[in-house]
């Protein structure tokens, strides 16, 4: 009996101790892996991932609305909440002692309600249309090529999977969305870093379409940053992936893959175009046109953009046999752009796009010596450009197209022998160019053309004045070297010879010949002349100036022939 009583007493004490320890786990704190756990029941990992998903999509609503600072706050909180969930998995509970199941649920409901309210508020807002994927002429000043990139839209969370199963994919999506904001805010280097993080977070081969999209945006950001080599590498890798997907006939929607493949090829073609590899650029542009015709049809604006790009690339090759085909493609693009612009005020086609196509088409007609068609296109473009400039009087950049179009119209008049009409247009172009300063390459080009016409009509005084101005610009920016400088000296020598200033003429000829002798000698890179253009931020050497004048049909008279 004594023994039984003792055993019963011990059993009662054990039950009491077990009950007390159980209560302490719920009410008090105990040590787990050397860290302090919260006194209240903590939320499950699923609740954390659920809240993070909602925060990502809340940030996305602000992102679409263009409120990037608030979008970033939503995305960053989503990243923080996912990190807390990962700490729960590894039993690192010190940082979440202030969080409870109720607080997480309350935060979730608040964010959900705010997100729904925000979505309702922005439903009626007009979404900004992305720019058309148009290449730009190599000498174009009207746009910054590297900024004219169609940035992708942010992505919703992976709702087709359960919260915990999609934790890595959702993390990659949030990092990708943050990268898009930096890309949109012209911080491409920061964007590429976030895209790289997103690719590292994403489990390999877990979701190929998402990985491909992140890689494409990374290539875009590298292109914006001017890193064409690495952008081309990423695009080549991406094109291989898409091509393999198309060839394998997997379950991914063929049209989506086809369009994504076309976008990647188009950007790679742009890189080759800007690198002056026109033949390879033309091959890539033909692939893009074929893909977009197959998926979108010939009347779609993206197909029209592909037609224009191919026309421009063919035109830049300089081959006479390509001109007619380029004209046909540019005309098709123009008609589609105009019809879309007229059909909808919210069309992706902007007036600047139509000006660009008209300007290119006018240049093609000019090279084909179809002067009436060239004049018609350029006058139409000039009307539109003047209208745009008048609507933005505080933005001098809107005058760039006006100046370029006036110059091209002057060239046509000059080529047709209408010297006085050309003079009037050149002077008008000069007036507009002065808005951008007195010393830039386009100013030198207009002054040179004015001096040439005054020489032709016999006004030697003015011809000398304008060419002397060009010479001064050349000396300031080229120093005492350069083929262009020698050519200007030869022209001034001819003018002075006709004016009877023989001594000065011979001095100009002699200086021109001296420069040409030096130009013909091999030069080291360190001693090569600095370009007028390169000082203004365009990477060409001094030969590029001469090429530019020759492209505009301006004759050069070597010093030996002039003497």
C-alpha cells in the first residue's frame, strides 16, 4: 500500500509538471536554438507568404499608375515579409517576437482593401502607351536611341500556385518588378543588378517563360547603359532558348513565344544597326518582320514598325538596288501608322513617329532623285514638326526635326539648281540651329552649304565669310589636322583666287597640302586628330565629318587639283 501510494503521488506530480511546461510554452518564453521565441502564437509561414504576395500586387497597382515611390515601398515590404518567413523555416525567431497571427492577418486585410480601392481609382485613368520599336537614322538628333526602349510591364504574383510552393518564384517576381522601376527611372545599372538577383532566386528551369522575360529585361537595361556587348550576349542566349521552345512544340502558347522571340531579335538587330553591321541587322530585321506577320498580321502597328526598321537598315547599306524596296516598306509603314493615329487618340503611334517615317521616306526619294516626291514628304513632315514645336514652346528639343527638315528641303532645291530658294531655306535652318548654340556639327554643315551656294551665285564676299566661319569652328575643334580642315582651306583658297587675292589663296593651298600630307602619313592612336563630332559626344573620328558632307552630296576639291 505504501509503495502504491508513492507511485500514485509521483504520477500526479509528473502530470502537473507536464501541464505547467505546456502552459509555459504558450505563455512564457523559452530558449530555442539559443534564440528567444515570441510569447504569443506566431503566424504560419503560409500567412507570411500570403501577405507578401498581396504586398507585391499592391505595389504593382502603384507601379502601373506610375507612382513609383509608393510602388517601391510595397515591393520592399513584400521582400521583408518573405525574409521573415524564411527565418521561421530556419527557426531564427528573434526578429519576429513583435509579430502575432492577428497582426499579420490584420495587415493582410488592410493591404487587400487598399489594393482594391487603388485598382478602382486607376481603372478610368488613361494608360501611357509604350513607344513603338523604331530604329533611328544614324545621324538622327531627335531622340536618344538608348532611351527609346519599350520597358516591360510589372508582373502579378504566381497565384496559380499555393503560397509556400511559389515562394521563390514570387520572390523573383518582386525583385524583377523593383528592377523595372529602376529601369524606368533611367537607372539601368541598378536594374541589371536586381534582374540578376531575380534570376539567381528563381529555381533553375522551374519557370522558363519568367526566366526568359527577366533575361530580356536585363538585356534591355544593358543596352540602355551602353553595354552593347553583354546585351548582345544575353539576347543571343535568349533567342536560342525561345527558338528551342518553338522547335520542341512544348505547351507554351506559340503566339506569345513568337512575339517574345521577335522582340529579342529586334533588339539584337538594333545593336548590330548601331554598330554599323548593316548586313547582319538586315537579316535580323527580316526575321522579325516574318514572325510579326505570322502572328499579328500585316496591318498591325508592330508589324509596320518592323517594316520601317528593315527599310531604314536597307537604306543605310547604301546599295542602290535596295532603295526601291526600302521606299515600298516605308510607305506601307506610313499608311498603317496614319490610319492607327486617326482611328484612336490613345494609339501607340505618336506624331513624332509619323514625322520620322516621312523624313526617312523623303530622304529615300531624294537619293532616288525623285525630287517631287521627296519635297512632298518633307513638307508634310515639316508641317507636323512645326505644329509639335508650337505646342511645346518651352522645349527646344522639339525644334530639332524642324531644323533637319529645312536643311533637307534646302538640299533638294540646291540639287535642282534653285539656288535662291535653297538660300532662303538654309538661312531659315540656320536660325533654328542657333537655338542649340553656335558651335555644333549641324551649324557647321549649314554654314558650309551657305558658303557653297554664295560661291556658286558669285557672291564671293559672303562665300568667304561663311567658309571662314566654318574654318574657325574646325580649327577650334580639330586643331591643325584633319581632312575636312584641308578641304575647307582649299575652298577658301579657290574663293580668294577668284577675288584676286592670289597671295592669300596660295597660302591656303599650301596649308591644305601640308595637312593632307600629314593625313596620308600613318598615325598612332595617341596622335590622331580629335573630331569635331566626338567633342560633342558622338563617337566618330574626323573622317566621319567628311563622310557626313559626302552623304549630303557636297563636293570636295582636293588641294592638288585646286592648285
